[in-house]
């Protein structure tokens, strides 16, 4: 999978849709990821599981990660911004 991100709890937002890597033999599931995905579904926020490339992340409107000890955290090194969906997920989680 060279060139693709295989981090489990990794999310990117583009044009109002949340994207996360597809869970397969390279991506382990987690309770935090499942919780976030269920919250998105419950609140009717578009979610797609895709193979993410670094170029996709660089073009994203915002990027964030999650974990059981840190909940939802913006990734600001890619674009310097934390967006409205990250703020919303912090409140929902």
C-alpha cells in the first residue's frame, strides 16, 4: 500500500463530507473510530471510507485524528487550520 495512509483513526473533510480509510486487513478497528462513525451517521453527516493518499489529505479542507485517550484532535501541520467539523466532533464526542 505504498503511498496510502493506513492510520486507523484518521479523518479528512472535503466539501462537507468526512473521509476515513477503509477498514481492512491493514486497518484495525477501534471503539473510538466506531463511535465517531456512529455520531456522523446519527447526525446525518456524510461519511465515506476510501483509500487516502497524501495528496488527498493535502487537498482536504481539514484533517483530524482520534484516539481513546485524546478523543478528536486537529492536524494543523498540513494546512494550519482546524475547521468547523473538528469543532463539532469535539462537542458531539
